[in-house]
C-alpha cells in the first residue's frame, strides 16, 4: 500500500470509527439513581461516624 492510498483511506475511516463510549447524554433516571446513591452513602457514613 502506498502512502497516498493510506492517506486517502484515513478520512473515510476516521468519520466511521466508534470507540464504544457512552451515548450523547445520560438519561435523567441514571442521574437520579446516581445522586440518590451518593446521598444514601453520605448519610450512612455520617450516621456511623466514619465521616
């Protein structure tokens, strides 16, 4: 493969490459569950005297 052929293929594959990362934005339910977990853990730590 020549250098010019590799350079010609690069833009086409770069626009199609997916990394397997998260979607554009997390759902509202995911945020609520995450913050609920944070609050419950904070309450647990303060009640047990760990914090």
